[in-house]
C-alpha cells in the first residue's frame, strides 16, 4: 500500500499535464469547435428570454409538472409540436474563464487524489510498470470520461460530442497513468 501523500508530486504533475492537454484540445485544435451550434434567429430568442426574465438555471421544455403529467394528452401534444429540449442559462455577463479554468484545475487535482488513493490501495511500492499504468489509467478514465454518456442518454447531447469528450478523457487518463507510473515509489 502507498499513502496518498507519497504521491503528491504525481497528483500535481498529472493535473498540470491534463490542464495543458485540455487547453490544447479545446483552444488550439479544431476538435471541439463544432460541439455547439448557434440557434436560428439567436437575437430574437435571447430578447424573448430577457423579456420574460429567465433566471440562471437548468430548464426542460416542455416541462411536465410531475412524472404522471408526461403522458397527459396536453403534454404529448406539446412534445409532438416541439421543440423539445433542455437548456442551461448562466448568469448574465461575459463568462469568467479564469474561474472556470481554476475550477477545472482543482477538479484535475481531485481526480489525481482519487487515482492516488485507488492505485495506492491496490499496489505497493515497487509495483510493476504495467500494473501501475493499468490501475491509475482506469481510475483516471472513469473520472475524466465516465460520466459523459449520461449527457447523451438523458440530456440529448449528440453522441458525436460525447465521443469527443470520451476521447479527451482517454488522453487525460493516459497522461495521468504515465505520470503515476513514472513517479511511482
């Protein structure tokens, strides 16, 4: 068994490498540029939402009042008529990228801590390269990619976007696994 604190450098270095890789994937390469599309007549839709005062939050439309209402003739007609969707409304103002990036880096550290815990509980000092790589990589993959399919299943996100996020997660997992293997005591 290897204590988490003995892996602090691997945790930090993996977080830094994942942060850099994610910046390249999302800001330099064109890989994610088509993940979001502009709404038709965007300005008119935004003006309508401003006029009714939509506060920040997560919304489904049409939105039934309870699960039983989903099958009512009125709701079925609304679904049939469309559009049907989900939308996330954020606070007004320019996105605070510094805040988002700081939260992302903290998340990368949290993933590293979980990877250190799982790998450290499974293996002892001097463990074989492949064993460290497999366990650390699997734990990191679950942390970085494991939840993305839910967005396609439940929220209607395109499977193409989900697959791209899973590929990102695989890259992050491989980087994390490599760092943990390299710095394993």
